[in-house]
């Protein structure tokens, strides 16, 4: 039996953590626990991006999804959890149909993965690639994407100023 390196063990630990927490997201009944399980899942995906040497995607995953969207979800849940008393009932037919659809998608993904010729003969030689952040930064700041990048930044600034003005007008109207 071949010795499994520490790198492989850490990868499998991240993969197991990601899958286990994703299962918890959809099976736990408490929505706050599901949101925290989603946070662990998103961190696990970021860790898998690091193993793929996609450092920009890993940082974006943590900043945008964990730092922004998940915090928004948690605030929304915590602010409305005391006011909403909804009971969600899941019927057996829904569980069976959902399980069948999930199984079909899993089989389809496994079929695609096993039939992809690039997977054959791949070995980890330990070579490190150049960080993707440098390439992306050079493309944005020195390449053909500089003008669209600046236009989007100005557009977002105008939208932010407009949102602040609209919210201030509504505050003045209430007084």
C-alpha cells in the first residue's frame, strides 16, 4: 500500500469536512445551526481552492461568501427568528423525490468525472504554480480590463451615493 502524504491527508480532511457540513446544512432542523454549518462548508470549499492553487478564488470565497453573504443570512435569520413561527412540514413523497433527484445528479457527476480523459495519469509532482492573484491583478491594472474595471468602480460609487441619498430622504419624510 502506498504511503499517503500529509498533503493528501489534509486534502481529504477538507473534503470530508466540506461534505459533512454540507449534509448538516440540509438535514439539521435549526436554521441557525444550518447557517453555521454553511459557514463551515464555505470555509472547506475555500480550503479546497487553496489545494487547487487558486488563491484568488479562496480569498474571494472567504471574503464574499463567508464575510458578506453568510453574515447577511445570519442577521436576517436572527432578526426574524423570534417573529416568525412557521412550521415546515416535509412529506415522505418530497423526501423520496428529493433523494432520487440527488442520487441521479450524483451518478451523473461521477459519470462525468470518471469519463473525463484528463483525470487519467495525473500525478502530483509537487510543483508550485505562480499565484493567480498576480496574473489577475496585472490583467486588471495593466491590460485590457482597466477601463471596464474603472467604469464599474465609478458605477458602484454612484449607486452607493444614490442609495445613501434615497435612505436619507426616507428618514426626512418620516420625521
